[in-house]
């Protein structure tokens, strides 16, 4: 059977289409709507949700922050409320693969962690 034609990036998406695109169940999107006031799809007759392109982009950002970048719900809420760009967004715009970028906010780069480990190992070695 042939695949359905892909919608334009400017077309509205139903909750089913967006959930399928993100790979999450529909109830997760409904939950996000309760936690993130910025995510407000249009609701038409019968409470059918239609996500505008800006809503789709925001849902993708929330999904990435939660599932890939390791943020908590509260962390994403604070990030969205402050209007700040998240680290993953800024890095991807400038350098697609930074060498020693922290995995989470406040995390140290790998080289620094290795140096700390060496310093601790040296300090704990018994002196002869």
C-alpha cells in the first residue's frame, strides 16, 4: 500500500499526526498541554486539536529537551518561561558536533572530569 502524501510544513496537524511524528502516545501531548501553557493548539468542534506550525515546533523542542537532553518537566518549564534558548538549540545552530559539550546543564566536560579523577587518584595513593 502506498504511503499517504506528506503534509506541508505549514499545514495544521491533528493530535494523532503529531503524536505519530514524535513517537509518543496522544495522552502525552494532552499532558504537555496541562504543564506548558505555551503549547495551546486550536480546538474546534468536538474538542479536536489542531496544532499550528509553531505548536509543532514547540512540541518537538519539548520532546527533545525531555527525552534527549535529560531535562525534567520543571526544567523545561523554567527554560520556556525564561524565554532562553536551550543549550542543544544554540549548539546545533553553530556547531553540529561540539567536542566536549556538557550532556546536561551544569555538567562538566569530559576532559575536566578526567583531570579531576587523576587528581583524586593521586591524592588517594599511599605515599611510600
